[in-house]
């Protein structure tokens, strides 16, 4: 077979395509999808790319099936992904929970559009941030990455796969219709320069293997189907053997662990980008496309002599609680612009804990924050000092 | 057309001399550390599990290369008792889960075992599309005409007039004919047996294990606890006997014309056994040339 099947070099590439190429570079070889604007380009690219790499693309009958399928595929040891937008993610929610419960590595891309319901199919929003965190029922840990441009659609999709494999769970790429449909320069590094993490397989013999036994890192070792382990996995609360265990004890150990494992590794997972935050009076907390659209207002505020910094959440989940809490004790306040009616701002408020002001800058979607709105919010917080 | 009244009796354990080291005949293929199971006495599910294991043995399957996927419900618990790679998934989603598994590792014989409510109500869309694609998986649908685990609500298989906890005056919905639906959607293999026909069922399971394409086997199964209690009454054995008496074996029957009523005959048989190109084969052969041509372009990039 032809070996050279991955890109390398510089490209003028759409965000959705870059996401698919990032997945391919990360080793994704199964994609289960369903058409939905503005995420369809990811499925289309995977339909084109995976057969070239002896991978499988299946366009399913619905979003639910596509989510269930990537769990089944991942149990064979194959890296798998699905992509959708809000309405599709709502349908996937049930099996996202199964993935969390069974601890199945996989990646879910949400190219966010305006909601609720059918909302703004061809326009954007960032209004599914809390859905990513809490969208399936019950408690579980969550990892979500927020690319701000096509380059990061490539890079962070790879990070998402690495996190999914490392922490054995579904991981979200939370982008939006602007970044997904934006075309910009994307640099694809040579294959050997891309860091790829694979799930940790058990070194135990089948007779000694307990599918959900964990050590200090709280992450169980993986065994794949077909290797003679004859293991069981269920969406029910289970014990170390993977067997259903309907007790408070099992809930206290397993259900708590799938939350704790993310908390435990939060410092290794969290990715932040800070510009001018040290010594600032005002810190703008933004993510995804909003971290770009607010830059001119921040620059203008600086010209006016306001000490304002930008903290970009590259990972929205787990939330950088410690960092925000520390900053809150040092600054006059946070400004939190997001293309929703106030979601991540709840987290900022929670972490600030009343130590400083927190100003939400909501936007319902279909547009971006106005320069003056952001500037006057920064000025308001700075002057209130 | 050959009609034959079924006279097969269920396997009943003999009264052997007490031994010191008695092993269950399916030891190794059942998770003995999970026994006793949660099913009611008289339930048909035990017979289905027996037939499934017997069928795999007959087929000569490599047990390390068989995956069992179940949905939710009484039948959904089957995966948990069979000592193979096994998955107890979400309600109705066993088929797409299994499709992903099979497409990612074509070496696995992938069997979905689930109930009528799981596969034909909440999961109905997945079933018809998997049959349409002719995905190489086997689906064993245990049909007890009711939702057992949740306490006896109406299923898409509940016969007209039958009582359920959500049809206290009798069911007024037309039921699905499962084999007819599977056949119409394009399944390569379609059979119907009851929990009474353990040997014939095992034979069908063996055929399906070695057959390519989407194979569908319906198993009529007694649910004494909720279906019988709300309707004709009787024990599991009484129900099995009545299934036996009502059974007409007719392999030539048109599966779309044999719905199951409250008391009329139950037509069983191996209705369809055709060779159609599977989803996998279509991927491999149908697009190979185009893919190879495109790969030449990539090689020269
Ligand atoms: S409720 Fe019915 S189907 Fe369920 S285990 Fe009991 S007898 Fe079997």
C-alpha cells in the first residue's frame, strides 16, 4: 500500500478540513458521522481521507448511531471520532455518557451554531459550552478544547486525541461556525514531529486482568476486543471486573473516579494563553473566535493607559480554577465576552468568589462583539478600581 | 410447502448421580462468577443463552473472536453473562455500537442480542439501516411481546387486545412483524424460532455465525412474570407448551405475511438465506479502484 498518505507543509485550509487532517495525523481511522451544518465538511473530508488510509467512514442513519459507533470502534483499539453541531450533540448526549461510563477514548467535535433548537444553522455561537460539560445525565469529568483558528483546528484535534487516549474518555473539540468555515494558513508538521499518545494497554494476562482496576493515576489499563481478554463493559455502575454493581459502594468508587481522574490530572490537561496578564488591572477571559475578535479593543484600552490582559482558555474544561482564583485576588476585575448569554462567566464568578468584579459580555450569536462594547466594559472595570 | 407441527421438547437436565466436581456444561462460556442471574424462573432467556453458546460451538467459532453487544432490558443483560468480549450498551443502540466495532475490526464475529422493545422501538431505525447496508453482524432478537424489565408496558410487538401495564383495557396498536420488517429492509438471513426450539435455534445461530451479511433471528420467548400474568396466565413451561402447540414450521413462508397474533399460529422457520454483497465487501471492492487511483496522486504529492 501507499505509505505517503499524510499531508505535510503549508496549506490554505478551511477549519473543518484542518480538523479532519488533524484527526488523520493523530491516527484516527474510524469516523461515524451524520450531515449537519456547519460540521459536514469534517465528515466529507473523512469520507475522502479514511479509505486512502485503510480506515472506515460510515455515514449513519442518525447522530445517535454515529456516536454509538465510535465507541464500538474504539474498543477494537482504533482511534475514532464524530463531528456535529448543537442539535446533533443533543442527540449524541446519551452515548457520550456511555463513553464516559465505559471510559472509551474518542473525540467529539462540536462546530457550534446558534441555538436553541434549530437556531442559526449557518451562523455561529459558543452556546454549547455548558452542554459539553453537563450535557449527558449524571456526573462525569469533561475535557474540552477551544481552537481559535484553522491551525488550532489541526493542532488541538491532535491534542484532543492525545487526551482521549491518555485519560481514556471522550474529549470535546468545541469550535464554532466561524472557525470551522474560516480558511487560513495551516502548517502541517512532518509526521515525526507530531506528538502522538496512545492508550495504555494492559500487560496482564487475561486471567489476571481486571478491566476497571486502577492505580494511582485513576486510569484503567485498556484491553481491546479480539485479544482473548473476554472482558465485559457496561453502562451500569460497575466494579473492577466491569460487572454491574448496584451499590452505594460501587457508585462511591467508580462514579466518583470518572470525575476525580480529570480533577487529578487537571494541571497537566489545562492549556492557557496569557498576554499582559501579569500586573494587569483588568483581565479579559475569552476562548475560541472571541479570543481573536476582542483583541483590537484590548489594544485600544492599552493605548489609553489601561493595564488589561487577555487570558485565553485553550481548554475550557477542566476550568482553570486555581489560576482564576489567584488572579481574582490581584486584579480589579474580569471581563468575560462569549457568544452566548453567559456560560463560562459562571465559572469565572465561581472562582473569583467575590474577590473582584466579574463582567459578563453576552452575545446571542450570529454576530461578534462590537469593539466599543468590549472597550467600554474594560474601561468600566478599570475605572471602578 | 411443507408444514410440520413442532414436537421438539426443551432440554431438561437429567438427574445424574451426585458428583463431587459438577461443572456446568457451559462452564468457560458463561460468567459463573455472576450466577445466579437476575432472570425470573420460567423466563425463556436462559434457553436462548444456551442455544447461542451451542450455536457458536456448532459453528466452530473462535471464541476469542466473538463480541456480544446488548442494549437495555431483560435481554440486554445477556451480554453480561456470556464469557466473551461483551458490551452492555445504551437503550436501542447496540446495533450502531456493533457496526462500529465490526467496521473497525472485521475479524470479529459480532452478535447483537437484545429485546423486541430495544431493537424495534427505540432502536428500530438502526435495525432497518443495518439490514439495508447488509452490515456483517448477527442480530438475535428475543421477542417476549412486552417490556419486561420496566414492568410490562406495551411493546411494538404486543399483539392487538393483549393487556399491558400501559394498555390496561387491551392493546389498540398494530404490532410489528419482526421477520417481515427485517426481510423487507434487506437482511441476508432471516429466521424465527421460539425458546421451545433450542436445537433449531442453535442451528440457525450456527448458520448465521458463519454467514456473511446481516442475519436476523427472532426468538419468541416466554415472559411469565409480566406478559403471562397480564394475559393468559400460566408458568414459563405453560407458555413454552403453548408456543409449541401454536408453531407451524414452514421454511418457505413469506416472512412479510406471518404476523403473530394473540392466539393464532406462530410460523417458524429459516425463511431467507441469500448471498448479497456485504457492506464491508462493497467498501473493499466497490471503491477500491477509485481509492487506489487517488492514492497514486497522494504518493506523488
Ligand atoms: S420479566 Fe419476563 S422477560 Fe424479564 S426476566 Fe422476567 S420473565 Fe424474563
